[in-house]
C-alpha cells in the first residue's frame, strides 16, 4: 500500500490489490482455477480499517504460502469499488482510491464485502449502491459485511430471514429498522449460509481470517494472523461486548462500582444484599437502580460476567471444567453447564472443543515459518 498526498492535507491510499500465489496444499484442479476475486464496496465516510483490515489479512494469508509455491498463480485478486470510482474520503481523513465504479462491474465476484462507517446511512439511501448489491450479491459465492455495512445488506434485502450482527452500538437500530433480520449482538461475526456479517472495525479482520481459513485451511489463517500480530483467530461466537466493557457503561457511580467489583470478584458473595451493602444502598433501591441503569437484574449481570470469564478460561487454559466453574464463581460444574446451555446453547465441554486456542499448534506453525 502506498500513500499519496491528497487535498487539504489528507492522505490518499493506493492499494496493491493482486495477491500472488496459492498455497501448496491446493489440488491441481484448484491451482489451475481462476483467482478468487474479492470486491470491497466503499462509499464516502467509510471506516478506513473496515477496508484496509480485510485487505491486509488477504495479503498476508497468501504471502504466508509464497515460499512453498513460488510457481503458482494468484489466489486472490482484490479490488475496491464505489459509486463514482476514484478518490473516497473516510472518517479518519485518509482517502482511498477505488479501482472501478459499480456500474463497470459486470461479472460477479467470488467474495463481496461491504464496508461500514459513519456514511452508511447516507449510502443506504443511494439507489446506485442498494440496487447494485441486490442484483450482484446473489450471484457471488460469498456475501459479507464489516461493522455497519450490515445496514446496506439489509437495505438490499440480503439479510431478510437471516441471522446477522453489526457493531454493538448499532445492533438495536439494525433490529428496529429491519425486523426481518435476527440480530445477534453478542457475536464477533455471524455466518448464515453464504452470508457473513461482522461486528465493529477489527472484527472485520477476524471475519477475513475466517474466510481465509474457509478457503485455504487453518494453517494459512494462523500464519497470516501471526504476521499481523493478531490473536490466532477469535471465534465468531465470542462476545464482542464483554462484561468488562458493560461494567464501564453504567453512569450511576454506585452501580458502576458494583459492576467493577462483580467483574473482579466473581467467586465472592454477589447477592443483592452483599452488593447493596458494599455501595451503601438498601437492597431494594440497589436492585431497582441497577435495572434502570443497566437494563438487567444484578443476578443476570453476575451470571453474564461469570460466563464471560468462564469462556476465556475454557479457550485459554487447560483447567478442568469443575476448576473453571469454581474459579469463575459457579457453585459447581453442573450450575455452570446449565448457565452455558441457557445463554449459549452449548455445554462448557462443547464450547471448549470448538473454541479452545490451540497454543501448541500455533507455536509449531510459527516455528516452521521462521
């Protein structure tokens, strides 16, 4: 990516969009196939990382394999398109250059990614974008959105009857504006058939890593993540708005203090009476103000915080389920199992089997790529 001077002190980013070579693990038939074209849709006032983050992931995924397959053709060809082509201003004052206008794109891409940003609501009223998406997206193999780009997919009718997510601050609006969409606010990304939607900003990179893994396998995705100094790959089911962040949301000082205490002392007595006494409130008043400030009861918040901690422990540690349960404040593994089924729809064992970070596998791949 090169940087070009733009008007009024801005910077224009010109992207290198062709990513060379395929990994050696592909079959001869795959190696001879046409490169996968990834088309990113931009418009004025996008969030610049919604565009550049996925591009960086795709680039590093194939860079990771070029030493193993130097004679292979390009695996991805990446392009940025917009209603008018050319220079596009972003939220951050950095401008990007689109390769083509939407009307010039006649063949469907392999993967279509719609970026998000503060300009998405204006873009949703631009029939050039909405109509193009409605016509082009059903012909693409994969349809994706980053952050609030989900609003454009929804406006084009592409999320009707589907599960989807977006930035946590916009989930309520997405659900209200498009009632036919089942919004999942507690996910980094959601896959429903060939439609993928992701949460805010950096979650677009997690989504891109998942797409790379879907194309070329886990080793390729992990190596790309290592070069980007990212978490190997955050699973889509992870919470985008954890109890730690929720603890910062309360404005009423006693309630905020109680939330912070809960998150830091999950194995303590977290009954309403004990929490109310800690912040010098009556139990009845504490419970009433807590619901008013947070939208949930103290018991609901405590359980959510304990599950949040248990999820991280199951992903990152080798401790037994009983050990994790007690460390996170559950009376025993059975109570944690019931809470997981109630809130996540899976058992702690199944959650760990699906989402546990494979540290030894990452170390092996990192050493092999030195």
